[in-house]
């Protein structure tokens, strides 16, 4: 991600830019960019964790439903077998 900004100061006299001020603004810009990038990565991680949790929940629900159907099928099969007299 790339961010850019410009500052303009008006003065009657024209001066050469001071290197330490330029370096300060470059450093601030870099820190802001890193912060924004980190926020994006954190949001991506949260979304990934949510999707992972949903996947685990769906898997557990599927296994539970499968177990219920299997037990119901066995119970129906036992009920339909002829009983010896």
C-alpha cells in the first residue's frame, strides 16, 4: 500500500529544504504506512480466524447430525426385525 501527501508552507522568502525536516517527514510517513499495513494484516487475520471457527463448527454439526441419523437408522432397523416368539 502506498500513501502520499504533500505539505505546503507559504513564505515571502524562498529557502532550501532542511534535510533533518525532510527526514522527519519521511520517517513519519513510513511509520503511518506501516501502521496502516499492520491494521490491514490484523483485519485479514481476524477474518481468517472467523472462517476457521465457522469451518470447525460446521464440521462438528455435520458429525453430530451424522451420528443422530446413524443411531436412528439402527433403532428403526431393530424395531422392524421380526421378534422370535
